């Protein structure tokens, strides 16, 4: 059975002796640069504590120094693995050169950004202590990885482990993921969050080049049920890591945004219907819940229990989905997109005009419906703090756990629908509607089911959003605006994350919500950012951040003929051979 150490030795043996010694020297230089970067974080980088994080302390890294420290450690460890240090060969099953290049960029990018931020915030490089210059030079040394020869290879079969060990690896990966995500959400200032994005982005790319992500993906596919439980268990632990509700509110909004994006993924990702007015269904559910939940501004003098309000909001959204979809889904492509965009704008305008002057008094017009009371479910008041396992959970933590339950329901619906006969019909319609119709699929009925189901899931999320925000106003539901979710955000989350997948829209929504909320200056340039992100994605990863296997085979068809070592990751090998 092939191991990583054997594969490394075979690869090294195939190179000339002089080239091998040069490669080893470069790897030692990269490792030395990583160690130097690590050591430099224990020096003072500024002489004043006016820069966030207080980088004036010797012997104790703070703020952005911690990120540079992590980058130095990663560079060092993977450089030692490339040098063949015993016990580390499993870190680079697919080769080390490309991974070292990305890790080097991450360490240098984080450190370089910190130096530039200090100069900008404090008024010049003169504000740097010698430790800052040492850190910049030290972090530049690992860039020698770009002089390494490309040793990318097809990852060998991993060593067989007991089932309990593989399950522990999955649990450990999700625990690490929880820590990394929590760190990002809890960042206190924009400079730290920017450095976090730089390091995490390059680190994820490096792990992919090393082959570790493919290894983990193979394990999660093998233990699918364990993976799902571990993922939601890690998510459920998040509010217990928070001392206040400040960042828990961000997490609640991310879950709402992600859940609605997953519902849109049914319409866009599975059925291939370009819907530009999807946020209107979120608004239908939110307004319905606001009207029947006992708000003092509601014209309906009723107060449904939450389960009834949630079902009512989902049902009304489903009805609207059928009413809107029945006449419009006979259109295709750009025409369908224009009509759905019009529906989204019509909804917002109608909500503004139902104010008792321009129309009937239903929604209070631009003022919306305020004073929506907190949920009370079987005597549990979501607006009050509760002590769980000795940890006090605030009101937003309660809503976070409720929204996590809604997310689980939406994920189950998405998976069941996608794997069903109707799901296969959606994919057939998406790939070629004419051919699907010729094979006996009722295209209109299949598309209408997708439209209605997506609307229902958005309405369900809207019922929770109304209670979290305690108010609903028309400006919250427009095509593009300063505050997500809106239709542009939702569509971008699906496309950036990966159409047709479960985790793709969740990751895309989390990124697109967190980045503007942490970097306030980007709120005026959101659409510009979307455009640049889409251009880069189309160039480097057209299948999205999380690739659907079918899309990966389609977009990387040419890679399958480049030789045995240039194919897809392990999870796609079987399909590649079958497709050939």
C-alpha cells in the first residue's frame, strides 16, 4: 500500500542530484524564513499603542502579530514536511511546492499588510520599531518557495485507519473550523479582520494544493451522517463561546442569509432558473409573521403561536410563488430574469403603498410594522437570557439556535429534493430543457415546483427574521441595497459558493455578510466588489468555492487529458473514469 513517504522518496529519486540539493536548500530557506517570521512576532513592531492591538510589547504577540505567528508556523511545518521529516509526510500527499507558495504568500501578505496599515494609520513608516522591519524581511524569505520545481503529483492511497480514528479526525476538523470561524466573527477592528481574510484565504488554497482538503472530503463522504452531525454540533456550540450578544447577532444574520441563499439554490442551482426577485419571498414571510404575531402596529388583532406563524408565513410565500411562477415560468433566460426582477420591485412598492393613503391600511407603508414581540415557544421566552450548562445565553443566542434548527430543516429539504426524482428532473431541465422535454419531463410543472419550494423556504426564514429584527420595512427587501439580504447578495452567494451544493451557498453567504459588516468602508462599493469577485472566480474557479462534482467535471474537462497526475482530486477519480 502506497504511503506519502514512499511517494515523496519516489519523486525525489526521479530528480537529478544537483537539482535535488538545490531543492533541499530552498526548502531549508523557506523553513528558516517561517521560523524567523514566528520569532519576529515576539518583538515590538511599533513604539506607540495607538495602532489597534498594541504591538509595542516584547515577548507577547498581539493583534495582527498573532496572525503572522500562525503564518510562520504553517510555513515552517509544511517546509519540514517537504524536507521529509519523519511523521509529517501525510501533510503533503499531493506535493509541497504549490502549498508552500500559498503559505508563503499568506505569511508575507499578512505581515506586509500590517506594516502598510501601521504606516497609513500612524502616518508613515517612521512609526515602525526595528521589529517591524525584521518581521517584513523574515516573512519575505519563504517566498523562495516560488523557485522550487513543481512536484505536484496524484495523491496516493492513504494509510488505512480504524473507523474511530477517522471519525475523530472529522470531529477535529470541525472543531478547528469552529475556532477559525469564531475568531473571524469576533475580530474587533477592520485591520485585524483584513489580515484574517488574507491568511485564511491563502491557507485554504495551500491546503487544497497539498491534497489535505481532498483527503478530508473523502472522509466526510465516507461518514456522511457523522459529518452532518459534527457540522451542526459545531455550529450549535458557537453561542456558548460568546460572552455577549454583540457577535451572536452577526451569526444570526449570517444564518438567515445563508438559509435563504440555500432556498435560492434550489431555483438557480438545481433548476437553472435565474430569479432576480427572490428576496421578495423572504419579505412575504416576514410581513405575514409580523401581521399575525401580535404586533401593536398590525391591522390584524391576532397573535399566533410561533409554529402557526411560521407555517402561515411559509404557506403564504408558497402561494405567492405559485401565483408569480405560473405566468412567468413559461419564459426562459433573460426574459425570466427581467420578469422576476420586476416582481421583486413590485413587492417593495406595494408594501410602501399599503399605508392607508395610496392604498389600504395593511403594512403602514414606509414605516413598516414595528414592535414585533419576542417569540414565546412552549413557555420559553426568546427575548430573555437563559442559563444553560452554567453559561448565560442572551436573546440573540436563543434566536441563533432557533435559526440553526430552521437551517437544518432547509438542508434536509434541499438534500431530499435534490436526490429525488423531481431533483433529477430539475437538473435535466437546467442542462437542456428541450432535451428534457423530449424525454417526457413536464418542464413547466417541474420548474413551478422548484419556484414554489424555494419561495416556501424563503418565507420560513422570513418569519424568524421578523422576530429577530422586531420590525419589517420595505427597504429591507430590494434588489441591491446597503444591508443584506437582498437579491444581488443572495445570487452572488449562490454563484460564489457553488451552485447545486449545500455547503457552497452557506459559505458564500457567510463571507458576503461578514466582509461588509466588518469592513464598513466596503458598503459603498458592494456591487463593484461583487463584479471583481465574479471575474476572478470565472477565471480561476468557475465552479465556485465548493464545486458540484458535475460542474467540476464540466469546467475542468481539459484537465482530464493532461496525464495521470493532473486529474481531479480523489473524490472525482471514479466519475472521471466512468465518464471516459
